[in-house]
C-alpha cells in the first residue's frame, strides 16, 4: 500500500494548466510548425506530380524522325497532361481550403494533429493515382482509384473542420452565435462539393468511364455557385 501511494505521488499532474502546456494548445510555435509542415507536404505532392511528366523512354534525343516524332510523342501523353492539370487544381483547391480553415482555427490539440496527418496522407498519395490514371485512363479501376483518393481527401478535410469548429472547440472569435453558425454551415457546404462529386463519379464509372472523368469538372461550377450565393446574401443585408 505504501509503495502504491508513493507511486501515485511521483506521477506528474497533467490536469489543468499543466495539461494545456503538454498538449501545446496555446503554444504558438507548435501551432506554426503544424501549418509549416502541412504546407511542405502540399508542395512535395505538387512537385511529385510534375516529376511524372516524362517522355516515353524509347524516344532518344537523336531519334532519326526528329521534331515530328517529338511532337507525336508529346501528343500521345495528353492523358498524363490532363490528369496532371486536374490533380494540380485539386491539390491547390485543398491547400486553399486548408489555408482558409486555419484562419478561423487558431488553437490546436493532439487530436487535431492526428486528423491533420491522416488528411496529409491522402494528399501526398495523390500523385500515385494520378500516374495510374494517366497510363490507364480508359479503365474503370484507374478512375475509381483516382476519384476514391480525392474523395477521401475531401472527407478528411471536412472532418478536421467539423471537429475543430464544433462548440468552438479550437476557435476563438468575436462572432455572434448566429454569425458563427452561418459561417460554419457555409464552409461545410463548400467542403462537401468535391467529395460528393468524386463519389458520384465512381457510380457513373460503372456506366461510362469517360463521363465519370468529365463529371469532375462539376467541382468548379459547384464552388462558384456557393460563392455567388454568398455574395448575393451579402448584397441583400
């Protein structure tokens, strides 16, 4: 019994301010490191995308056909160009979303760090399904792999947003309750558009792989519609 009581007294007290110190919820340097690391992962993912744009290995610089063969080889890579552009835009869109989220999320805890790591996992994986789609653009498997990865990325971003803003868990703002509720709802709807579009494209792929790929374009008008609606509401106020 004495040994157990000594053991209990030797344990550090991790409640109250000490707990906040250990978790770093008000540590500005640790918060900035979280954002810097996230930005670095986005930059690496985009860089890896560009590295996948290569000419066919069989086309040597001294190829006897010269420029015609080079132009033909470049033209044959259009699926890779297309998947690169789509992935670049999507990664940029998720980076912008992440950047906007952390304008409001001004604190953090261990759970947010873990959720952010899962989100970054799906971001850094994007170059792989992009390469598969560029090589096998006419197959359903490549389309589903690509759309599934981007859908999960969007879902994880939404999970981070909902977790952080629920009950103002990681948010300090002077907005009224009604203003805060409208803001959270508007951003939630905006974040839902990409994963919903990619999810629907998986269903479309069972009927037409080509139309499933075309449906990804719907992300742009969907996000634009949200902005137009928000602007119209502000004009009416």
